[in-house]
C-alpha cells in the first residue's frame, strides 16, 4: 500500500524593523499579519528576525551584522525564502540576494502573489497581472541573469540593445496592452452599473478577513466563497437583497490591508468604483482582533483616498462570538490592555460618540442580525425616499423580470 506524502511547505523567515516611525508593539502587529499572509500564500514560518534602527539601511534594509546572522540561520536550517515586512527598493533586493543566494521577497510581492492565487475571473487575473508587471519593471536587474550585451557581428554593430532593455520594452508593451484591456472592461462595468436602474446600492467594506463575505451570504442568502484566510474574496460580487418590501443591491468588495501596495490600488480601480458609486457603506470590523481600531483607521484612509469617506455609513463590529476579556482585579493598578476591556466597555468609548449607527453582531451565530437588517432597511428607505419622494416608492419602481437575481458582474471570458 502506498503511503501518502506529506505536503511540503516552503520554509521562510520573516524580517522587520523597529524604527523611529514604527514602535516595537506596532512591529509585532505587522509581523503577526505578515505571518498570516505567509500562511495564506502556502508557506511555513521558521523564525522571525527584528532589529532596532533609526531608519532602514539603504543597502541591506537591515544592518550587515544582522544580515549575516540571518544568513547563518537560513544555511543551518535550510530555509528557502526571506520575506521582508516592508517594500524593498530594487537595489536592496539585488544586494540582499547577492549575499544570501536565496529567494528574497517583500510584503508587496507577497500580497501580489496571494492575489494571483486567489483571482478567479479573467478580469481579476488581468488586474493582478498588471500590478505584478508594474512591480516587476524596476526590478528586472535582479530577476534576469542574461544581462550581457548581445555579441557583435554583421547587423549587430552600433549602439545595440541589452537583453534587459528588450525585456523592459516587452513588459512596457504588456502593461499598455493590459491597461487597454481593463479600460474596455471598465466601460462595460460602468454601463452595467448604470443599467441597474433605480435600486439603492449598498457596499460592504472593511479590512481583509473580518467576515464581509460571510455577512454577504447571510443577508443575501447566497453562497459567496468565504474562508479564514486573508483575501479570500477578490472578485466583486453583487446580489439583489430584499428586506421587508424593500429591494436593494448589496456588493461584497475586496478587503483592505495596511501597507496596501499602490500598484493594487491602481489596478483594482474599477473594483473600488463599486465603493465610490455606492449609496450606503456597511463598514465591517472584527471586534475580536486586538488591532481592530487600526484596521478601521486603515480602511478610512483608503476610503478617503478614493473620495468615499463621507458617504452614509453603518458601522458593524462583527465576531462578537469570538470576543473575550480578562477582568482586572480591583487592586491591580497596571495599565489597561486590550484584553481587559469588555464589550460593554468598548461600547462606552468612542463608539458611543460615533457619527455613524453602530452595531455589534456575529454573522456566523446570527447574533443581532435582525437589528442589522432593520438598520439597513431604514437607511436604504431614507436614501430611496429622498431620491424618489413621490411616485417611485419601494416596489412601484421594481420590475421583477428586469433585474437578474444574481448580479455578479464578474464573469469568465
């Protein structure tokens, strides 16, 4: 009988810096997130290396002594890959690879790799491919080894062209082609959005892995892919939802993340258009995550970048079933930590003063979902009555045969 072979995971080490702009506590959060990203990409973290410096070393990112320490470890433990928590410059990548003679990637490349794995439709794959080429273009010198000039001879005299220049030209042409392809699809998607009639549009936004797709499934009674990994959903999914007698469109969007690569923001512009054109945002946060406040701020920053921060919003704190706390003893005078705040404590903080309606739910356990449905109903009704104050109210404007139940705009070619 044949024995099953165990899955071989790529072994990696993670590397990050404590700097003037990034505290040790903040680095720990980022490194935890980087480890989750690594797990999502299908690799196994063998060790973490951190260093305190004023600013990243321009040559090796870390100091040369720390790099030698890392090199000793990767040789001894047969490590395949080094992953850095920040985006490395092309020269840093080249210098580090020359020393360690192993694969070196940064946070940006790791996120791009996960996006490439997760992209299901041709449109999402085109977006990811564009972002990868934009990232790759300035880094060709480290990835191509055939950098010598072509040999001389008949027809080869004159200035000539190095192979690296040829490769750059090919990639620039490919980038232009992909941008043109996306423009065509963007126009089609813009037309689709216009053809959705007078239905109010609601978009789920939030940090990655906070439960947006699970909430989408519960509210729309559909089967959108959801998994406890980062970026489980890349493709924008749109469903018609009816609460009471009020139909509206609900959109599930790609999750945001801290240090989101600029290439992805640019290439996923059309996906973000769903957020830009939404009438109401449902901002979902994971209340059980100790960094949920940072996550909320990160999402708000990206919403501000795409001119969507001032839209009507419902703030939803999900995963209350995972929330737990340790009550401090009365004689304990130490500083309160995240683990010492109860759910009631949080409700009395800035959340009670928020300009948005704030709800606490569990999408998996159906806790307080009726309250969420009622809140969304009231918000959508308010938007609709302002837009159509007289004869176009609720089902009067809705043609059941004119709107597809499944408005998922991402289709395979």
